[in-house]
C-alpha cells in the first residue's frame, strides 16, 4: 500500500477528495479547485453484467442523457423526412435508417466528452485517479486500481457522488444472462422511430411519479406512433433459443393467463440502485435508508458522519437528475471553500421526458396539488393545442396539451406546469425560472407570447377544468 506524504495542506493530502466522476462529482471537484482547494477525484467504472465499460463522465455522458437525446433526435429526423414530402421536398425511393452509422456517431461524440472532462480536470489542477474509492475513516479514502494496487489519500472533507446503476430483475430466470438495461419509454420511442418493432411491458403504470393524465397522453401518442404496449403484465422468464432469438414468457395480471413471444433483444427498465455498497459506508456507520440503500443527507448534503458529504442520485429523497447533481455539487464546493452558505433548492426542479411526443414539467402534479392543498383550493387551467408545424404534414396533435395548476385564491400562485409537444424541454426550461420568482397566473396572463410558437399557448390558457368547457384552442 502506497501512502502519500502530508505536504499540500498541512494535516491532510487534500482539502477535498471526491469519490465518483459523474456529472455531479466532476462539477463539485472543478468548482472546489477553482476556489483554491486542493482536490482529487477518484472514478472507476465496474463493468456491467454484459461487460460494458465507459469513460469519465458518469451515466449521463456515457449511457444516459447524452446518447439518449441523440438517438431521440435520430428518430425525430426520421419523422421529419416523412413529413418533408408534404412541404414540397422531393424524396425518391424508400428512406431507411442505418443503426451502425448512428451508433458510431453517438459513440464518437461521447468519447469527445470523456476526453473533454479529462482536459478540464487537468486545467483546473484536479488530481484524477482512475481508481475505485472507498472510505477508511472520516478523513481517509483508499483507492484501488484495476490491477489491485492500493493508494491511501487523506482529506479534510470527503464527498461521495457515485450515482446509481440499473437494476436487473434477478428473480426472473434468464434476465441477467440475456437482458440489457435501459430507460423504458424514451428508448421504446426512439427504437420505434428508427423503424424497429418495439413492445413495452408495463407492470402497473407508466411514468410513475409524474402527472398521470400527462403520462396517459404520452403513451396514447406512442401507441398511435407505432409502439406496442402490454399493460398489466409481469415477465416470468427469458430463454435464448437456438436461433438466437429470445423467448419471453409473461403473465397478464388481470386475467392470470400466461403468454409468450420471441424478440431479438430485451431491455430491462425496472429502476436503478445507488452505488453505495462498495464505498465502505457501513464501516463508518454512515446512515442509509434501509429500503432504498440511499444515503440519508441533510439540507447541506452532510451525512451522519462528520466531514463526509453525499449528493446526487445516492442522496435519499433527491431527484435523480443530472442538473440537480451539478448544481448541488457546485454549491457544496462553495460552502466547503467558505465562499457561500447557499443551500440547494430542490423544490420545483424542471424535467423533460424525451418520448416521441415530449413531456416537460415543473412543480406539482395535479394529484399532488390536490393532496397538499385540497381539490377545492386549486384551479387547473388547460388547453389542447395544435403545433403549427403539425398542420401541413397532417400530423396527429390530439395529445398536445398544456396544464397549469394554480392556487385558487388571490393571485393564484402557480404550483405546477405540464406541457406535451415539440421541444418540451426548451419550453419548460423557460417557464421554470418563473417558479423561482413566485410566478402566478396573473403573471402568466401579463406575459406576451412569441407568435407563432407552442410556448405562447401556455400564456394564453384561460379555460379551467372546473368549468367543463371545451379546452381546444381554435384559430392561430
């Protein structure tokens, strides 16, 4: 075991050691270094069950947000090509998608981001160690290389930002051997969009945790788009046939009947588990939620052990979203550097589901607003609208919908905003800032829309659900 000398910061090797090189860990380490702290970050990717490995940057960069959005874009372009003929583009012959070309382009971009992160750490003078980090005590971390070499680092403070990994349904025979893991509706959407026959098996409801009216619109659109759904079904086993095809056996929980069919590939999307088991938390008595395995943290991201902090996907009750981890990591770094006392605000965090019809939201769902404030104390304004770009192409817009959930009295503070339609992420991001400023329905009405856009329909909503009137937008 190699021990580093105690020279840089007096008592410790580093001011801060970060375990985890995902979006949050990198943001925290670079911010801290920029504020004058001596920082080291340890990152090591355990290969998946299928042996998949990736570079620096965590889930988002390598196997999450970035490749997902690029493949979503590939599917949108396919739809655009089909619509192009209606706009006068002369496209002769069949249009088809080449998966290998797309995959290579996506991987090349991901590799450029991996390299970019390495360069940024070097520029910020952050020590990067490709090692698996674990806790020894509240000031000491052990790093273990792939070859088994150990290095010990000491630090005034330690941050754990190891994120999570996909779960496999280990109770289903064949799942570990033959299945892959991924995000259900978004993957099903872009797979359908590039021309692949895709089925989603849903045990209970889609988009758990989101507004269920909006979730229904998303899946209705996907079914019309060509994605198949097996509702209220539970997989029983997975077998690989001599032909190479995968035979899936499942049970319909409504009828009790058993069914089977064959597929080329199976993706499991049954949730994620926090990467906390191999970090040495039990050795120090760091408090975990026994049900979720996540670390119990305070408002300042502190754990139950002094000098050890945790944030991102491994924090109990925290949103599993890249931007929140990045923001929380930067704020934590500023506090540890003594430059700020600002805490992360986890309320009204916006997000978007990149399904074929995108769904963006910020704030409370209608159900959650009713639960907190009472049904008689909220007002829901809504509208069905048709994006201009859908008109000439004759594209189905039945699920393009806006819902603004407000307090019923006074200026009607906006509690939640929900939007399905093109560019939902861009639309939602703009309105999200209003939530930080206490936006009200009055503010919405005072806002001048940009014409012709989908976003302008948000500032025009005036029909309440309570009224029972037709909420379909007519005219321009």
